[in-house]
C-alpha cells in the first residue's frame, strides 16, 4: 500500500484518467483525492452545467414552437427543485460510475490531503473525519493533478448568493430575475445563455474587444449576434470599475468601450474571469519543483509532461498553455503520462487538434488555428465560410451560425475549422480528424455529407475550397 508504482494526486479528469490507464497497463496505483473523484468537471462544472443547459434548451424549444411553428405551447413555470434534482441525479450516477470503474481497475483511492515530502514521496492527512497519517512513496512516478479554482476579483468576495463564481453559480438559491456576468469566455457565455433561457435579464461584460477572444474573430461576431438576438446585453471592451452588494442585489459601475461610465444593477453577479491552478498545501518545493508567476507547474518535457524532476509529471489544469484547461484535453494528458510511466510508446498531445466548445445557444465549436493565428505563424492562408442558413437544415433550425475553414493556400493543409450554430458541439469531431490528420480540402471533398443535415454546410465549404463547388460558385 505504501509503495505503489505510481501515486496520482487529484481525482479529477486528468488524475483519474491517469490512474485508470496506468492500472490497465499493470501498474499498482494509489489515487489521493481530498474531495470526490471526478473533480470540478463532474461535480461543479462540465456535467452539471450541461445538464442545466439542456433544460434551458427545452425551455427555448417551447418558445420556438409557439413563435415560429404555430405550436401553441406555453411555459407554466420552472420547478427549480425538480430541475436541480435531475441535475444532481445525473452527477451522482456519473460519480458512482467513476468510483466503480476505479475499483474495478484496481486503483486504490485514498481520501485525504496530500503534501509532497520528496520527489516521489507524499504525506496524506485525513479530511472530514477520514483517517490520515499515510506516508506513500512511488516506485515509478508521481503525478500532480490538483486542478484549478475560479479566479476572483479584488474587493469582490463571492458569498454564494449575490456574488457567485462559476463553481457555485448553479448551486445558488433559486433563479435570479437579473444577472450581470463578468467574463465573456466560454464559461461566462454559457452561464449568460442559461440564465437568459430561464427568463433572467442578462448583461454579459468582457474586457477584451470581443467575447470568446481566443476564438476566431468571425466566431465572436456570429456568437455576439446570436446572443444579442436572444436579448442578452453583450458589452465587449468593457471593464468593471467597482461593485457593491446591496440588500436585494449588486450595483456595478462599468467603463464601456467608448469611455463612458455605465451603472448596472442585477440580482446576482457572476464572476467568470478564468481559473487559477491549485497548489496550496501541496508543497511543491519539497519535491524540488516551483511554479511560474501564474501558479502553473511547467513541464521540462512537454512530450512526456514531465517536470525538471525526473518521474514527476503534471496533467490537467496545473499545466500552462498550450494545454487548454479542458476535461477532454486532460483525458489525453492522463493517457500520455500513464503510458510514459508504464514504458509504453505514446504520442505527445497535439493541442492544436483538441476541439474547443462553448455550449451556449448558439453553440460554438472549433479545432486548429484561427485565421489570425495562421497568418501570424507565417502561413499563406485561404479562408472560406458560409452561413448555416445557406443549407436547408440550417433554415429549419433558424438560429443562424456559420462554418469557416482556414487552409494553406494552393490546396494545402486544413489549419482550422470554426463553427457557430445549433448542435455544432456534435459536429466538430469530423473536423478534429481533418486537422489532426493534416488533411487537405480535396481529401474531405471526396467524401459525401448527408443531406439534409447541418454537417452538409461543412462539406459545402470543403467542396468550394477544392474547386468542386456544388451549391456555391
């Protein structure tokens, strides 16, 4: 028990995927987790938020049925406790599934708080009444997977009621009538979309000159248009000056892109300005490690995700860019590290080929380089795009959106694919393979996309880029 092959600290997506793969390869693994296996993604992030966004999509469907299709449906009320119960049941079943999977794989899960005492040794203290005092030493390697927490703003302490972070927004009491969302990245946009669907007045504030600023500029433009069409007040290039908590809400003063001062009052303020890596209590210095100025643990070898201390690896949100802070990226990182520890050849994670999705309404999905990134890296670029409403299924959905493809000039490699619209999160997997396999437009144009589907728009863009335009000249 005290000398396993591998010790994994942190049971989120990066940690438990490392443990599962390592155990499958025959390694003896101990996983130390101070809360619940599954981490932020399962318990406070990806899974509960997408459950709530699905409920929001159903509410939107009622409005569309009535206003667009002549189906005289009305929304009586949202039974918040029932909605929450369904969400929690989904989370609970997933949690039990992860626990069972780890047990079946032979991974020993230790509940406790880990502190490094050496390059491969750990002291585990008990938490919440669990016994502690374990001293563990890894024979092959140590994996750090302690995740991240929401960043906060100075002078604006979250209270879980009036001022909330993305970790506790879904668990705050009831549905607010109005919400001010600070941060126009994927998390902020998703929460703005959710609250708007359930009837709240929403103001979305982003300090950069456009929302989802890491995505292609055309994605930001189409998403902004879609959110504004739904009645969300999108304020890009706008900064928070100060905020005060009132008895019945929050009053914030903002500086707009035009230099004007704007006062916004809302029942709830949601801070979604990014996430920070968690290393408190870990004592990374005891293992000969240090963090950078942002708190990340930087690998010395990105091909193995190994630090400057041999045998100590990092996965998940502890990694700085180019890692993406996404659950599915951490799955890939966990596989890589487990296979490295087991001595099995493993390809490095190709972060450019990892899809990025925003589950708002409309959704965004992308993989590869934006047009600006491709040009900045010296590529001679050809980009082509078309609206989803140019295909029949896009007209059926009636939500707008677009497909954009960025390629090397002269029919060269596909560098990036960018989508906005309904259900594009389910469409991006094809483009992941296109980018990941260095395909060219003609390679894709040889294959037939089903008609009528939204994916047909992807096929049409590639046909055009390959000089075989069908419905487009």
